[in-house]
């Protein structure tokens, strides 16, 4: 399971396309060893967006694009993805959604399929606990 976790994180880190995000200062994207998907974006103006979901809620991984650039869309059956914003001019917001879009680059169809299958393995592992 640790090999799959390491592979998933490596794939996400190498595929994420920060240039698709306007004025992004830094970002963190990972799957934790307790099967949480966490994605934090910090913009140059200090605004932060934080997304988190436990993979027991994972439903589907879709990809729109080509091998050079595209978007991974991770979805859950219900609004199980936590969305938090900080330092936003409109105010800090906590909400829930059922989709998370991640811009990626240089991602082959086989990688998308493997990532989808790995997320399903993580979901099954959580259900078996």
C-alpha cells in the first residue's frame, strides 16, 4: 500500500500544472497515509484555498484534455470535499462540494487510468478497516 501511496503522490506532484493558476505563490498536493486528499493553494495576495476529502468518499476520476494539458476532476457521491478559504477579500468561507478540479500537464492516459484505479484501491482499503 505504501508503494501505491508514494506512486500516487509522485504522479500528482509531477503532473500538477501550477501555471494554469493565476498568480499562484505556492501549493501543496498530497494523499496522506490515512487516505485524505489534501490540496492547498496560496496566491500572491495571501488568499488561500484548501480542499480536503477522505478517499472513502471517492466516486470517480475524470480527465478532460490531451497528453500536454488537461484537468483531473475528482468527484464524490455527496458534498464530501471540504473547501476553505482564508485571507479572502470577500471573507473566509467554509463550504462543501462534490468535485475538485486539478489542472495537470504531461499526463498520459495510462497514468490517468492508474491513478483512478489506485484511488479505488485506497477507497476499498478504507472500507475494509
